[in-house]
């Protein structure tokens, strides 16, 4: 069992964290007495939970249930996220927070703008402490639980091919993300991706940014760099071979892109992979 990360309870906590790591940061196995949710705005992280490893990137929501052991690795580079913490909510008749059995630990949220607007409102009200605070916190958690239920249902319908037009469009973007991840070395253009999703290039780019939070080209670059990091850490392929596998003809250009996103060179990542930065997260007051 991991150690217990103790933190303030008794209400909804929500805030934004933004850091720039020069090296990977590993958090030892731990668990919380309350729910902790992390919505990634920038960067990426790896999570070891329920006996499996998961990767979370921009637009993903990480969900830790109370008492659930997990280990985290924050990848080098700029990282920012909205963090929510709350006790098991009593939301009223007919509304329940999604259970651990029905919710994966990492969810790629459709309709990002709805969640971001809600998080921004939560953070504004988190600064106010008065007789209405408890009622307001509960109202926000009801909204969040309903949006999360709808998002999970939309993702499920998207896989089965049903749902509303909005759900179908979100499912198309989710499909485009899978195409990007599966074809990182194929040199797919935005036009190619739009064609594969049966959309115009302008409509695809606009919808992709609404759903993913970033333009398709930037998402493609982030996924290439994430894959490059994985290959550097788990294989003996040379930097030139990795660059070629990911569609970069110029290894020097690849290295510049890699360093811009991670703050480190590819050779620096490989040279330091056996000495990760390890620390426990300090308890918040």
C-alpha cells in the first residue's frame, strides 16, 4: 500500500498548477482520503494505477478515487493542470458521481470548452468563503458530475456509432486523434486528417481545437515527442532512427522540436534515463 497523502478536506478545492520541469518528476506511490481529479492543460504524465500504466496528455482528465493507490511521473517540460479535490459528494436524488467500476482512470474529455468554463467558475468562487460556500460547492459538483456522465455516455455512443450530431462530431475528432497516434511517422497533413473524418479542413481544424484544446498540428507534434521519449527510454534505437521512424528527415530539426517541448535534447533524455528525479509531493496546508 502507498503512503497516505493528507490534505485539507471539508469542501471543494480547485486551483491551477503550472510548472516547468527540467527532468521527469516521479511521485512515490500514495493515495488520498478524498477524490483528486487532474485536468491537463499542457504537458503529459504517466500513471501507474490498478496494476496498469496509463498516459495522460492535453485534454485528459485523471480521476483518483479515495484510497486508490497510484504512482505518477510528470514528464519533463512545461506542465499545467486544473486540480480538483473533494470528499465523496452527496449530490442529491438521481445524481451520483461516476463509480470507479464504470470510469477509467484517464478520460479524454469531449466538449472541453464546457468543462473549462465550469473549472474557471469554480476557481473564482473558491476564493469566497461565506454562508453560501457549501451550497455553491455542491451545485458545482452536481454540474460536474452530470457533464462527466454525459461525456462518458458520448464516448460510449461514439464507439458504437450512435448519438447526437454533437456526439458524432466529438467521436470523429477522437477517431482523428487515434489516427494521429497510430500514424506518427506517416506525415499526415491536416488536410489528410480532415478528409479521413469527412470534414472540410477549416471545419475540422476548428472542431479539433474545441474538442482537444489545441490545434491538430500541435497535437500531432506533442504525440510525436511523447512517442520519441518512450523510444529513447525503452529501446536502443539511435536518435536518427527514432527521428526517421516519426517522419523527420532532418535529425537536427527533430532535436530542436524535441528540446523546445521538453527542455532537453534527445541524447540528454537517453543519458539521464537511469537517474529520474524522485520526490514525494509535499502535503498542502
